[in-house]
C-alpha cells in the first residue's frame, strides 16, 4: 500500500502536461525595433537548452494567431518582454502583457532600446518630414517612458542596452533569473494549465487534482517567501482549483462555512478568495449546492461538514430567515462560530448567542489596509486548535450518516479510527466550549460494543497516490452495508503493520486492487497481491489511471488475466462505475463467503501444527465437504486451494478412523467374550483340570462379559448423548422458528436411535415437534461461526447462544431479533447458562476461563480462572450462589459467585468432563 490510506471522478492528472508542450519562456517584442535582437536571443536560449515560444517559429499558417499567442503565454513559465519604443507602444504587445499579468506569470523585462533617434526614424520613414518627426516625439512614440506599462515599470530590468557589445554578460543574468525558484515557477504553470482546463470544462469534478498531484499542489499553495519577493503569485483560479480539489478529496467536507445575506455577496466573495489563498477550503451556498439538490438539506450538510461557521453580520443577514436557520443549525451542531461585523447594525437585532462572542470588524474593508488587518485576525482565529474542530466535524458527519441509515453497523468505527476518536471524545467531554454531541457519544459507544467481524467483504489494496479514490470507495461500500478492510480505518495503534494487513487479506472475501502507475510499481502492493494469491482470494481490479506499455509489464502476474473495471468510463463519473463494482462483488456471494470461512479454518489448523482437535466434525464437515464438491464440479471462482482440500480430506480420514476404532472395540470385546466362553466349556468338560482352573475360567468369563457389557453401555450412552444433543439442538431450532434446520437435526437424532434400538424422550419430542409442524417461523442468524451451546432464560423470553466466533448473543424470542452481543472471550465459547434468578449469565470457553455477565447492562462482571484446559460445561446452583464447571482437564470445579473464589476441585474423571 505504498506503505500505507478516492479520487472520485478523476482523469490522469498528468494528462494535461503530457498532451501539451511546455515552454521555458515566451518572447514578446516589437518587430520594428527588436526583430534581430529577439531572433538572436531565441537562438541563444535554444543553444542553452531552453524551449522558447517565438512567434516566427510557433505560429502555423492559416490559424488564429491571437489564440496561438495566448496559448503560448499560458504554457510558458517565464514572460520575457523586450523593452523598446515599438513594444511599449504596440497594442499587440499590450495584450500580451495584460494576459501575462492576469495569469500572474513571472515577467522578466529586457531593456534593449530606450529611444529612437531621428536618424533611425528617418531610415524607417524615408518620406517623413521634420514636422512628422516632431509630432512623433510629441506622441511619445520615440521613447519607452511616456507609455510604459506600470507593472513593467515596477520590475527590475535586465539592461541589455547599457552595453550591447557585452551581450553575453547580460544573457547570463537572464539565465540566472530564469533558473531562480525554477521549480516553483514551473509548478505555477502546471497547475494553471490544469485549472484552466477545469474552468473551460464547466468545472467538472473529473478534472480535479488527485492523490500525489493534489498533495503537491496544496504544498505549493502554502509556500511562502519570507526573505524575498516571490517570483510569481498564484491566481485566484489557482487557489479555487486547488482548494476545490482538496474539498472534493475529502468528500466535500470543508474548513469554513460562510453564511451571509445576498446583499453582502461582494464582501463574502472577497473573504472566500482570501481564505482560499491561504489554502482554506470554503463552503458557500453559491458554489456548493448542485442543481436539483434540496436546498435546506444541502445547507444542513454543508454546516455539518465544516470545521467553522463564519457568520457575516449585517442588518440584512440578521433579518434573513435563511441566515437565522443556518445559525440555529450551527448552534445545534456545536460548531465553532466566528462572527464578522461587515456593516453597522442595531445591536438589539443581534441574537444573544452571537453577542457573547467577540466580533471581527470588517466594516472598513473598503480600505485595503484595513481589510488586510481584519482578514489577518480571521486567519489567526481559524488557525487556533484546527485539529480539535476537524475531528469534531469528522465524527459528527460519520455519526449523522450512521443515524440516517438506521444505524447501519457497517458504518461503525473500528481499529485505529475507533481508538483515535475514543481518545478524542474523552478529552472533548471536558471542554466547556463546543463540546461533543450526545449523538457522537452514542456512535462511539455503539462502535465499542460492536463485535469484531470474523470475515469481511472487501480488502482495498492501493498506492498512497490513489488514496482519494480508495477512501471514497471505502465510504461508498460501507454506505451499502458492506464490511471493508481499509488501512486508514483498520490498523490500530501499536499493532504489527504487516501482520494486520495479512490478517485483513485472510479475513476478506474479495481483494480489490486499484490499478495505477504507482500501484503496479509498489513493492508493498506486490506483497499484498502475492499473499492474496496464496490464499486463493477473488481478485477485483479497478483501472484508475492509464498504464503505459512499460508500466503494464509491471502488473503483478496474479492480476494479468483479471478483467478490469475501468473507472475512466462514463466520463470518469464515479457512481456509474461504482455500480459495476457492486454487481461484481455481489456475484456468487455464498461461494466466496464460504471460501473465506473454510480458508480461515484451514489456515488456523495449518498454523497450529495441523492439530487433530481443529479438524472439522459433524454437520460442519458435511457442509464443508459439500461446498468443496460443488466448487470443484462447477469450477467456481475463486478456486479451492490445496489447503482447503487437505483440511477436508484429513477431517474425512479422522472421522472414518474414529468410526473404525469404535467398531474395532466392539469386535474385540465380542472376541474376548467368545474366547472366555470356549475356555469355560473346555474347563468343565475336561475332568483332568483342577478345581481352581475351573474357577479361573469362570472368573475370566465373568470379566469378559463385564468388560463387554461395560463397553456396550459406554458406546450406547455415547450414542444416546449424541442423539440427545441432536434432539436438543432440534428443539432449539424449532422453538426459534428455524423449522427446516430443526427437521434435519431431528432426522439425524432419529437415525441414531433406530440403528441402535435406543429410546430417548428428548429425541422423541424433538422428532415430533419439527416433523409434525409444517409452518415456517423465524431463523436466528448472526453468528459467523458454529453455534456450540444454547440456553433459555428462566422466564422463557430470551435465548442465549454461544459460538465458535468467540461471541455470545442474546435473542428476543418474541421478535426473533438480536438483543446484544457479548464479547470478551479469546477462543470458542463452549457453554452458556442463565442463573435461576435471571440476573446473571455464565459462559465457559476454550480460552480456559469462565465469565459472568450482567444481563441488564451486557457488561462483564468478572472472570474465573483455574482450569488448565477448555471449559466444556457450566451450570448454576438453584439458589444462584454457586457455580459448577466441567473441563477438558478432567476436573469439576465449584465456585462461590459472591467472591469469585474457587470452593473446591472434584477430581477422578479419566477423560474430559462434557456436562455438569
């Protein structure tokens, strides 16, 4: 991720300069006085390696020469003006000067001729009289001074005229002037050309600066020359273009919302331009409300999405219904309000909330000096604690979006983002001015209580250059309810960066890769692609910036055959291209999700030494095996991996081995019994055997019969328990309205009873309930792993479930809705139970701990530690004061619930304690 963080609707920012020739200098001159000099200068500059626009070389035949000249000035870094009487008095040169001034080009005047002598004039005008010459002088046409342009007159000239014989010395001065601050001047031209293209194309968003180029432009705009004059300054168009690009990259969030009456539009626009020149992003109702958008909604979102609310106070704004509504919205959102007094007004009209604030006086803004002083005070205020107000805004916007989308859980914070804003909230709550809103606190609380997802839908891989597009993709996917892994949100502070990235790839169904020249050349991106390839992930590629033939060769091999989604189609319009991405992600979702699920199980099994305890069993194995068969028969994408196949194959072998071992034990016991009976018969029929031999035979027979019976009883008990487990699960499914699934479990239980000629009341009830009922009820879905245990509350209104996904969920049985999720265990939760008084819940886990939970708040009361292996079963005493736990460590423990202390340990079992 270029060691990591969209730009929506963007063209390749290098396209403008790639398509056009850029010039180091434009030569403006008067032909009558300076043609030979200009020609010589052009040749000298070319010999020095500079690319120069010169009219004798750069105006093709049969074209509009003025357009060619204007284009040359736009694309030139430096405007060289050769001063002579002819150029100073020429209307054509005047147009060139005025365009260079308008574009704030660096202007370098070169003095060649101060005055025309009568002798030179006479040669040019052989029929001219003395009176003509005097008239020529009276008009000032013979000299550079009478009509010298004021801008040119203020710039220090390079005086070639002082000594024409010493041309090379002055030429070196010119080269030094061109090379000074060269990078700054060249960026001025580059960003100007892109701004002009944006302006000439109706300010469409696909012409905005993006990624790395936008970052360079922002840095350039903020550059200040404190020790000397700048070589040139940004135009208003530069400032607006760069600031609007920044705002667009932040999903239209801004630093300043300007509120003013329509009659104050002039001063409002002047303040806006001042703020943008200082690189502040600004929201106004004149520039930021799109055609067809609901006006009040757009205004409210503009205020929510701004760090500061700057209110221009005048008689008209105080009497404006719209301005009052905007002020009320800002107050309701706890925005920082900065009032500017732009016209004298009746203080009685000013609302109390504004009277309490210090005004900045702009009433004397007709004076440029006074305006500058007031503007400096405004800038000073805006630069106080900018980080606090930015975080306030971002958290508010996220919380508002979450609330508007019915508290969509995919919009909740996690990882680094959650840590970041949780810390901000703790500090912000201590503030008296502009504190956080209750909605922001609720949003953080909901984010903290959200369980970690076992799997995600999308991992976004990209280069930092393309971070704007990546960010917008992430936001748009979350708004659709899709869970994403995005490094700016998903990597928490203090974690191993690469480990977190690998975990994110492993847990995601789809690997989305943003293609650009930077990403295909990034070693970090290449590592991510290779890791995803090893896991057999489904690749989805988005072409963001075009690749050259050489760059195409660097595309990771794993992506070479993947069909791109070209986000430059539809004129680069984001939503149209995004729809195609969503369609791709929604294709065969069940297969892709299962691919991730079994991949994670296989990876865990592999990383833990292929421990047999982590193999698939029972219905879980059946589901996995059926998925594998379907995926390989139908050639699903993504394809199954070797690790998938090995896990399922080894699980099948383990199940077969266990069944074979069970049969072998029965046969062995039967063989022992048969041998003992034969021995007994032989002993009785042979008179030569002593009495004690007969007795030994009888004892052997009895022992064999006892051993066989014991084994039969154990096997039958195990089968009865297995059937009863299926039966209880069936009843649970039936009572929670999952009738179809309940029927499947009941059939499994009945098959065991039939094969072994057993009877079990629980199983009989399980069979009768789902199989005798044909109505369809609710299905409780929410766990991302196998459900290991369920239990009803004493009042029968609530159900609790424990899962392989390390969580516990409480369910409302009347509605079938999830009440809350309890998280805290670090491994599979094996058992859960309600206390008889209905106030407490207990859970036992493979993490060797027992946890007690408060059912009213969902908070953990305490953790009980003592078992040395997985806790398989937990149960309360009738008075809710004592707890009993059974463990894989072959012990039972009794606990005092008031103190959390262990009362005693009961030992004696030779195997795991499965139930207490």
